[in-house]
């Protein structure tokens, strides 16, 4: 054994450094009661590619992406190395919220294609060894759904109780009618809409056209269950469940506690994780178990304990859930467009919390940094400047994909696609959330150009349209290959990013140093070392140190894993990611020395050479090896270039 080594034994790391005795650094769960090991499962080992249908590829020249466009690029998706494809909503919809307002749960939105097209998509995925996950939106429907049309037709309608209706209240001072409570909609304004026909309000946490279903009604539950079976019987392999923790509300729908000036307040504490949520999820879970189906829940406003109750491996509810602490780091407490501050140190602590908690308690993480509701991650948390963009994308890929959990990759993320240009005018934005918010800004600050510019910059940083620009397939023409050559009578539904001549699929596939090929290598490495990167233990380094470096160790856990075999000497990995735009001399933590330094001759050479046998050069994002130096006190420091990443396996 060398003088500096890191070896995993049963429940901990043993470390030995020069002139020190052997020490144990515990990796045991923080809970007192022992927990069962995480059971291996294909979906834990999988990676998921999310497609936003409107923006993926247009096959017929109408300006809107469609199912046939997706089918035409299944080989491209397969070449990336993903296992599952998740489509954002493709069911029939008026498209007020890009398909998250469903008017028919058993038919396809005609501009996207037909049921036959959808069947062909499923067949094409299965033929290539990939699974298909459909977006399940059952907290609310469209106001054009037959259920809601019947519900609002009369107070005596048999569908009346399928939605949440309440009489209005009256302001004691003015006598004016006001909503049943003070909840604020996610899309601005009250979460209640007045219906003139029946003289009552209906609840809609999102747009007025998206009324919330009443899950307290058993008929609603049965209808949802029937719909789930309908799609599973057609070959769907699972579901991503939209805001699924909102389906159970607190009885009485009480007013939210005031946390900001004004009448309207965030009511999440009363409509998130209601008392019957787990009953409802277990009902869905029983059906999914019959079909061995995949599931992931979108769960905003949730802490680890909340999510664990839904994703614990013996709960019979969901396989995993999205949490949004990382996504909300640069967002203020009162909404998406209120500024917040991104901090690598805060990110490090969030990652550590979720990694350790889920591993220690037999839960599971859904790993993502980008989706259809976010900005592009290179623009938000790294750099989208031309010289650092690919470097940043590779660093972010390593940081997220080697954590424990199921990896979710959003279309265009593999290409290092960036946020929309700063010079875009408001006429180019399409998202209802952004448009509604801009209307309130113009109403409240009609002459305050500075405030207007602040919000314009927020839209450019975190607005949902940033990830909804069409995929840039090549550098030709005016539509970057998104529309077929020769399409002359229409334009893309949303503007193409003007950088498409350089940043596109064709260029990325042709360039072995692109972020596309880096993602291929990352996903391949993750599968090659399942017992480290999927089922292994996790330890964050320098957890309490304020710095721009996030580094963690993954190590084989003998009590868990895939049951596969690894070379005995390869049982641990170090992942280092710099979130700094500047060069940093990073003092190597004691536990990382054996990964980065060749200590076969002890400290006879000062500083010791890099451990080039352990550092995986193909997973780096710079050419050439890093420099080392001895710092005051004898510590060894390594020079990390802007947004540099290193992966080492020993």
C-alpha cells in the first residue's frame, strides 16, 4: 500500500497519509436505524432524453415540430447513448400552455400527428432498445375538456364536483366580490376565475384555461386510472407526472399566510403535499407495478423528507421525483422573475443534502439541470461565451451525471445550446408565464424603464422560452434544418437562435471534441462503472469551505449495487468541477490526493507528479495536464482553468 491511499472497507473510507496512522472516515448513513440497501433496477441505471415536441423537428413544413420529425431522428437520439425518451405533452390541447392544458386524454394533438404516428414512435423506440415515457398532466385539464364544459354548464351537472368550485367572498369594507382565498396563480393574478354562468369561482393554479381537477371525487380518480391503463396498453413504458404533489389540497382551502405586500400570496403550503397525496400516488403506483412501468414525479415546493415519502423504494408510489432547489437557486422567494443569487458553495450543499439523504434512506434522485421550464444551464450557472461554452457544458455534464440518481438530459443540452439573445424584443417571446408577467410590469411600471429592463434581463436568464427555441440541426438556410428544405409558406413557431450557423447538430456530431461527444462518453462511463456512479456511496469534499470548486467522491458500496463485477483496484472515483470563470489554484483535499497525485514514491518528488493513470483524460475539458505546486504548509495545489472538470478513478 502506498503512503497515501484511499480504500473502501465495509461502511467507511480508510485513509492513510504520510506520518499518520490509519483512520476511518465514516460513510455510514446519518440515521440511527439501519436502512436497507438500494435495490438494483434498470431505471436507476438509465439516462432519459427529454423532447419538447414543438421545438424538436418539423417534418411537414408547418413551422411546428411533430411526431414524424421525432421519428426521423431516433437514430440520432440512440447514438447519444440514452435509454428512455420522455415527450412533453402530445395530447390534444388548445395549447394555451404548450400542451399542459389537455382537452382530450385519449387523442393526439393534430398538428403533432395521429394515433398511428404515435404508435409508430413507440415501435421505433422499442426497435432501438429505448423506452417511451409520456407526460401525465392530471392536476388540471383544459377548460375545453368535455369534463369541464359539463362542469361549468350548471351547478347541478353530474360533472360539477369534478373540479373545485367555491362561492365568492365580499370585502367587508368595500363590499366588492373577492376570490374564495388569497392564493396567487403561478401565471400571475388570482388562482381563481369567476364563472358568469354559474356565479362561482373555480380554482386554477395556472392559467384561467387550466382548471384544477378535484381529486376528492372518486370518479376523477377512476377516470385518471382508466386513462393510465389506456396508454400503458398501447405500449407506453411510463409517465412523468406534472406537478403531481398538487393533486391533494388542504381541506377548506385556507388563506395563505402573508409573506409579501398585497392581497395575493403563495398558497403552496395548502395545495402542496395535501393529506391524501400518498393515497392517490399509491393508487397510481399499483397500476404502474402491474405493467412494470417507469415513473417520475414533478414535485415543486418539496424538501427531502416530503419527496422520500413518495419515492422510498418500498412505498409503492413513484420511482423518483424532480426537486427544484438547484433550479431555483437564482430565483427569489416570490416568483421566477424575482432575482436570486447563484453560489457554487450553496449548490455544493444542496447536492450533498439530496445525495446523502436519498442514499441513506433508500430513496432515489432524478438528476437534471435543464428542462422545458428553465433557462439553458450554460447561460445560468456557467458561461455561454463562445470560448467557454463547450468547456462549460462538459463541466456541467460531469458534475450532474456522475451523481447518484437517474440522469435527465434535455434536448439541445448535449449541444451546449444557450439562452436567447439579449437583443430579442418582447414580441419574440411565446411563453404565457412570461407574457402575463410582462403585462403586469407594464401595468405597474409604465414609465419606469429601469425596472422594465431588470425584468427583461430576468426573462433572458430564467424565462421558459430559453429552452424552447427550435433545435438547430444544421447551419443551412433560415431555419437550421428544423423545417424541411423547401418549406416556403410558413415560419417556425418560435424564432431560431441566431447562432445556429455554428452551434448545431451537424457540427457537433462531426467534432469529436464537442459537448455532444462528451455526453456520449459520460453516459458510457456511467454504465461501465454502475457500482461506483449509480449505486456507490457519496461524499462531498470541502463541504463547509466557501469556494467555486465542487468535488465529490463516489465509491463502491458492497451492500448495494447492480451485482456486476469491477476490477478490484477500481472502486472509487473523484469528480471535480470548477464553477469559476477564472483560473484557480485549488488546494487538494487530503481525501483527493490519491486520485490526483502519483504517490507511488511517496513524497520523494516535490510536488509529486499527477496521477495520469487515474485521471480520465477523455472526460476532461482542456488539452494538456494540469500544473501542480507546493503551497505554504506543504499542501499541494492544482491549477484549474476556467470551468475545468476532472474525473479520476482508482
